[in-house]
C-alpha cells in the first residue's frame, strides 16, 4: 500500500479536502503542516488562530507532523524519513506560493515521486473563469455570474483514511510560540471564537438557522447579529466555499422567503473567489497600485494620525468603534471596514498599504488576496473600485447603520451617556450636553483629528492632481 504525505496548508479540515480524499484512496496517509519560514510572517492575530486550529486538526486526524522551515527541504527529508511514495496538497494562489509549488512539483516529480495538487480553496480555479475574449475578469458581477452559470461543484465528504506509521521527527506546536505572552492581549478570545472545523460547522449552521433572515439588508448593520462571522474559518480552510454554497442552497427550500438573502450571502463568498482570481492574474496587487495612475496621488506621511487611527482615537465614533472592535476581538464588521478604510486613505490621505499592514497584523481573517484587493478597492486604485470621488462621511454613516448608537456604546463606552442625536457627532454637542454625558473633549474622548469638510476637499484635490499628472504624461 502506498504512503502519501498530505501537506495541509490553508485547508485545515477533513471534509471537502481533495488532497486528503485522494490520498486516502491511494493508500496510507502522513499528515503534515509546515510553518514556512519564507512566507510573509503571519500577523499576531492569525498566529493565535493558527495555534488553535492546528490543535483541533491534530485531534481530528489523530496525529500531525509539524515542521518549520523551507518546504522543499522539509518535504525531501520527510520523504526519506518515512519512505512515502508521494505528496498531495491543495493549491494556493498567492504569487510566492504559485512559484514555490511549481518548483517543488517539478523537482520532486522528476525524482519519481507521486506529486499531485488539487482545488480545495475556491469554487472555480482562477484560470477556469474567463471573459468572452478568454482573459481574466476585472469586474466582480460578471465574474460571479459566469461562475454560477458553470455551477458549484458538489463538496466531497470526510474520507475514511488510515494513518501510516512513520519514524519522523515532529516539532511541538508550543515550540512555535504562536500565542501572545507578556502581555496576553488575546484574553477572552476563546469565548468569542472556536477555531477548527467543528467551530466552522457550528457557526454556519447557527447562521443559516436564524441570522441569515434579512441578510440582504441587515448585513450592513454592525449593531445587529445578521452576519456569518465565518471569515477566519474560511481563511484557514476550516470550511470550503463549496461547502458554504452547498449548505446555503440546501437551506433554501426550508426558508423560501429568504432566497434573496441566501443568494446575497453566497455572492459575498464569491467576492473572495474574485480576490483570488485577481491576485492570480495580477500578482503585483499586494505591492503596486492596480491602476498605475494612482502612483501620482499626493499621499501624506503622518505617524501621529496613523497611530490615532490604529488606536481608535480619531474623534469620529463609528471609525473609533470599528478600530477598537478590531483590537479587542480580532474582527471588524465589513461595513465598518469600508468606513475605516475610506477614512484612512481619503480623510487622512495615508497610503492604503498602511491600512493593509495593520489589518494583516490584527485581523484573524487576514488574507493576502482579500486584504490587498479590498484596500485597493476602497482607495479607488483597484479593480472594480468604487468611484474615486466617493468619500464615506464618517458622521452620517453612524445614524444610517447604527441608528440607536448600540455599536458606539459597546466599543466607545465613554460616549454611552450621549443621546442618539449626538452620539455620532459628540464634537457638535454643547458644553452643557457634554457635561451631562460626563465627556470632556480632548481628554475623555478626542476631538476630531481632521475636519470632515476640509479633508474631503483635500482628497478630491489630490484626485484632481492625479488626472492632471496623467494628462501631462499623455501629451
């Protein structure tokens, strides 16, 4: 019987795992996870999740080989140590992963090993979805419509597998020091999150049971529970997009009045596929403006305003609430992500890469494709981007999406005594109103670090400068 190494990556699950499924059919399985020393270092929040997700995976498998270092060296060593016949894995689409995997497959295949890779991360491979002219899509809506016309493949079940016996060194997860210490800023996260495949299953089942109702509209309300909170589970591959689509569509007959909500939810999952599609076809997205014209934008450099944004101390309650939610939970509501992103690039006029780097370190679902394409989208420099002149008003967004101020009161408790009419605009309150709410602007809560009207005009002037610079280059 053959022995196959299953190289787990961002697919930390047993169900709908093509690499594990096909390896189990081939022979005995040696499960492996490599902490790649050549990758961009994981953010602190992602490390926390990875530790607990690997713990859950090891328990589900019955064993798991852990190694840290250069993947090809580790794989060659493990093939020799275990006498394995091949290596199976599920593909990734980040530029360095594509280059690395191509080299590994070529090298080890030429040595006579059975090397196979599979699609375990997206509904359709990035190269499968093509425009009428055969090229990649640059706009989301037609991309996803084409995917749906092609159909969503049926997810694979959990395979019956037999672990091979091996004589191989296995590192201990604790040796990797993924969990924060001195201080442990993650205290309480274990009550908020359940990393692992079981946690992902529990989360989607709970969401589809109740919170999916009204999702089409209510997903924009950070004060309400009508969101899936699946993004960390999806990023680490504890549940696949095909499983999500399958479960969601299977739920439709039970709740016919919520068909549009399910369609919208599945379409949100499709945005992640679109991000991977873009990253695969345009691998410079993480480091360069997708629209080169934005290279001429007059960005500012201001460490003080960047730190105020990071700490949730901008003087704009919806922005501050979002940044504090992120710090305390490792997560931020998607509507608020758009707002805080717009504020950074269009009010503070700081380059989107500053926001991408902060999200990379603090988000549990930090994902190269999603993170970079979303930041470029909000800045106006990316694919299918909002009109560059669209600048979210950080004041009016509050009453629109948090009408009772519940989200603000949760994350900015120093503002909790303000009435709903003022909680989104404390800087407009009178001295008497502030005293009644026990607020002293500039001390207990900051004054706005920029004036909204002036910031908006400066941002638009910057975009006008881009147009002028581009016109000069053409002439």
